[in-house]
């Protein structure tokens, strides 16, 4: 159980980093890019807390 949760957390973290990198590469203005990054970080934190059984 602990190993599976650890792998899930690691995969989620890697997906968050990858999506943040891809958003940074988009040719959009800085304000929209910043809003997208904040939304991705919030969704990522919520999903990580879900794996840690907080929610």
C-alpha cells in the first residue's frame, strides 16, 4: 500500500512538472501563462493531498 501511494505521488509530481514546463513554452502573454501555472499548481496540490488521504 505504501509503495503504491509513493509511486502515485511521484507520478503525479512528474506530470505536474511536465505540464508546467509545457505551459511555460506556450507562446501566450505573461498574465495568461501565470494564471495557467497557478491553476495547474492548485490542481496538483489537491491531487497530491488526495493521495496522502487528507481529502
